[in-house]
C-alpha cells in the first residue's frame, strides 16, 4: 500500500484583515484554499461580518500579483507591464531613487503608507524614509481617517487613542450618543455591544444625515445637515448650561478653560441651532437630559463628524460636551472616536505621519529626535524636519516631489479631488507601488512589487481600543510575493543603510518598543509573548510588569497640569455652500459589503454580488424634481468633476442631501467630486460636504457608463510575458450573473406552523449547465407580529429567517455549496393566523457558468 502523505493543514488564531475591530478568527490553511471561522475574541465574541467571512477568497484570487512588474519600455508609463525578477525590479527602484535625489535633492522622493500595514511595517516605513532616504516627505492614508479626532484628543487630553476604554464599556452604557457613525454597516460585530446596552435598558441616540441601519435601531435619530455637527454640539452644551446640568465639581477639579467655552456657547441658543442643523429643539433637549441623567454615558464620534475642514474643532465641540457633563475619565463613561482602518490606530503611532516619530513623539522636539536617533544608531541632526501632510504631499507630486514609493494605499481612489491626484501621479518622474493587486494607483506606476497579504505575514496590529494584537502567518505568499517588511529591509541594504534594518518582525517590534519607551504611546513593556498570552495588551505599557492600560484618564490627564482642556470652538459654514448651479449637499461614506478604496473587496465574488455597483441615495422629493426613478443612472456634478451612479430613491436621506459611496474608482469615483479644503490643524480634507448638482442620464442599465466629459479609467494593453517559468496555476474563467428574488408582497397569516408560497415571482430555477449560490437575505415586516420567511429547495425547507414586528433583517449567507442546475428555489412565509400586512423580500443569488 502507498504511504499516505501527511496534511500540511494547520489552524491558527489570527485576525480579520479589514476594519479596526480586528475580529478574532481561526484560520485553517496550509493546503490551499484556506478557510476560517470566527473566534471568541474580546472584540467580536464569535461574530463576523460578510467582509470577514469572505476574506480568504482573495488569498488565491487569480488577479493576485505574484512577480514584480516593470514597464516594457522603461520610463514610458503608457507601455505595457511585463513580469521580471526581484533583482531586476529592485535595480530599477534603486536607480530611480538615486537619479531623483541626485537631480532634485533628498526631499524629491516621497513615501506614502497605509493604515493596513502592521505596526512593524509602519514603524519600519517611517524609519526607512528618515534613515535610508533621509527625506521629510512621508505621510499615510490615515490622515484621511483619524487625524481630526487625533488633533482634538491631543489638544484636549494630551493623548490620542481612539477609544480610551474597552468596547465592553459600550455594552454596559446607560446612554450612547453616536455622531456620524454607522457601525451596523461599517463594523457589524460591534452592534452586539449596542444591543447589549439596549437589552439592559440603555438608550441609543444617533446623529446622521441618513437614516442608516444604526439610526433605525436608535431611540432617536437626529438628522442633522452635513457640516453642522459642531453647531449641534454647542447647542446641546448651551442647553446643559441653561438647565443646570453641568457637573461643576468635575469641571473645577479636572479641567481648565471652561469659562471661555461657557461664554461661547451662549450664542448657540436652541432655536438658532435648529435653523442651522435641522434638528428640532425638543430632540436636542431629550438627548442632553438623557446624557446628564445617566449613571454611565458615552459619546462616540466618527468620520461623519470629523471629515470636514473644521473637523478638529467639531470633535473638540463633542469633547467639550462630554467634559462639561463629567463623563471623561469616569469608569464606564467618556468620549471616544471609532477608528476605521484595520491598523488606523497603530499606523499613526509609529512614524508614518509627516510630523511624528515612534511613540507619538513629535519630530520637531529635540529631545524626541535624540531619543529615537539613539535607538536607530544615527546622528539626530541627520533626521529631517516635518514634511507635508497627505494631500499636500500628493498635490506636490511632479513639482517638489518627483518620485514616490506607495505601500498599502490606493490614493487614485481614496484621495479627495481624485482626478487632480491622478494627474499629479502621472506628472511624477518615477512611481513605485507595493500591493497585492493591480490597483488604480498601481496601474500608473513604473514598478509594481507584489506584496504578501494578511494571512501570509507576521506582526502586530493595534485595534480601535488601543489593544495590541498579533497577526500570525498561516501560509506562504503565492509565487514571489514578499512581505513589505522584507521589502524595506532589502531596499535599505541596496541604498547603503542595511545595517539599521531587519526583516524579522519580532526583532523590529522589540526595537519599536525601545523607540516608543517614555513616549505617550509607550509599547516598551509589550512583547509578542504577552500579546499571545493575554489576548492583546493595551498601551501605554511602559514595563514588562505593567498590566497595560484598558482605561485612560481615570486619575489624571497626560497634560502638564494633569487637567483636560476645554477649547472654545465656533461653527463655520461649509466651504462650498449650495448655490443655483450646485443646489444640494453631497456627502460620502461606506457600504457594508465594500471596504475603503475597494482594491480588495471589489475583487471578492461574494461581496461583489451583494454590492455590485455604486448607488447614490436620493430622497423621493429630490428624485421627483429631476424625473429620477429607482435604479435610473444619475450624474453627480461638483466644481471638480462628474461621476455616475445607479440611483437609490429612499426616504432615509434628507431631501437636500445626496449620498455616494467612495469604494469605486473610474467613472463612479465619489472622490472625483469631493472637496480638498483642509482642516488647519489636522490637514483633513472636507470629504463629507460639498455642493453638488444632480441629473438623470437614463434608465436602468447593467453597467453604469463613465461620464463622457471625463477620461475613462486607464486601460493597460496586454504585453507578452517575458520567458519566465509560470509561478502558479491560473483558474479557468467563469461567468457569473446576479439573480434576485425580491419585491413587496401582501401577507395574510395562516399560522406560524403553516408556511406557504408568497408569490410566483419568488421562485427561481437554476438553469441546466449552471450552478448557483445564495449570498444574502433581506426582509421587512409591516405587521405588528413576528413573521418568518422560509427558504425552500426542491420542496425541502433549508433556512428560516425571522423578521420582528415592524422590523427588518439582513442576513449575509456564507457560501457552503453549489446549487446544481435544475434545482428550484422558492421563498415561503408564515405569520400568525389572521395577521395581514406587507412583506418586503430580497434574496440575492449568483448564477455561475
């Protein structure tokens, strides 16, 4: 008998690669393909969203980059890409860097990083820029995410950590106020904490211009006009002062600057704030009374409040409210901000930002420079001074900055005024991009380097709580893809600085700890072993004996006098107010089944079926004014450009506001429309507010055309491959078509034990020669009783979907098997006997040939 070959498969505890929850997962891999299940980690407690469930799809995606790419005609970025060896590609990169710095100086080479890099990679990238390149020009895409909240927190508390308390405190809160945050779509596993709060009698209030899934779960939805959150916060504080609700004892003992703030909010009387924001006075009063009367209350802000030209002041206004009510530093209460990117917290702590060194040390501080330079083994005088912030760096391309190295970022989609940024990228003399797919930014590069993905590298991440966690390598990268940490060490060696760099992540983490020691974000006492043993460690953690710091500010604030600072801030109008030519307000944001610039999620088959195309949300009144129906193609126009979307007509948005998701590029690039006006402190662009015009282009189409007045996205010709041995087998092409069983149907109950067909329209037969997969179910129930929808396959029940009274449900369906040709799928329903009403049904499937 032949000897059995032992399996190389193993299961590793690691974390989802997407949002800042960093949900725990158990990844089984070794013999590809990999599979995963959620783990009982403190942040997700066994939950996982559709993005997390689908994360392994991309590890073996046929579009993964597996070998370096260079242009077939060097220097001509209109020529095709061809594969080459790492040796040859790195020779091109080093030559380009040296040529640029010789011709234009050290600062002519820039670096742009990302919030998806591990702590080790982010640290090494900042060090690489300042030691190997000796350039001041480095920043990262987190500038577009957390910088306003960080600026406000540093100013008020002396320290920036997104949540200064664990997520568990959210679940125990008596009152929660969410401002510009929609976790039901952006980080669904976090909703269990909001649910836990409500189950114990907690109250939820949501400020958002859209009636999102999170807002629908709230006791009260405050539908403020985008860009007026600061006025609303000042108005709430005005009411607190007038009603005698300020915690005067806390203010006197733990803060400074209150008198100026109390005076400034006198100008924000409730009637005036209602006119500015659209939020009724009664609603404002209800929120203030709830916050002030709660034993534990938390105020959370997010990008909706912060991505404005006055985002720092807006976050400060909400901090002022929390301080006046005595919430900050009180166990179970406080203010926090919801970090978005996977390592958005750690990514900004260790040196990717233009003005910072590891541990939140400031680059302009001589003592900070001396400490970090000693760890790095260099002369502090050789370290450059602070450089340009993210958008300012991108806007300097081709003029002051002539070469750029990009890691883990797709600025051609994610940056504001994106067509201007694309033009700047094309003006560069030399562009290098490291990525695992050929993103819109990589398409413009001279050299593209294949990067390892999350399951193929070791390191640490820091989640939205400030909890340092471990990302563990489970399988090798495909082909010749390489970890960015090794890439930077190799490149530093070739540039003559190799003695200062390591490719071993644990060695780099230990050095990071030494570099951060004594800083505000102190990692000196954290080791990989501690992280493994303790399910993460909260910084600051200055010594190995220190337990870490789950809750900040309990005794004092890290300011010179130990007190938090009130800062008086004033509402300013939008940088671009609506006018006759652009009469509405455009705001942007995320949808549940896509992520960031879409480089990953738009390539996921299951996610693409759930959200296959970008949809602009318009109120029925606005739509009727322009003759727009649901599913029509609409063109949005701002002072920067045009983009086209499929229309969603919904009462969930204000009549004067249009919403567009930012995950797509090309002719549906929301950031081709957004304003690049910058916050004076954080340098955050005004993503969330600009003036827009709306026009109907045509009826429903399968693929939305690009605006004719703008260039279509770059299409690269296919060049012959160089005669190199193939590195991996490519999968055969398949054709997939979305199918939907959907509609609104009358419902008459015959008893919960007597389900029956709803309508002939809710039947689908898989064609012969094809297969199908169910991807999601959504349903709504207008009745005052619980009802069920039943998924039936060839007459046999498969899955029940309960829908609460006057409620709705959204269930992502994990693909577990193919449904073969000839199978009949039907939806049945059951309701209590005699109950009548309407049932909304939407079952999404994909048909594959």
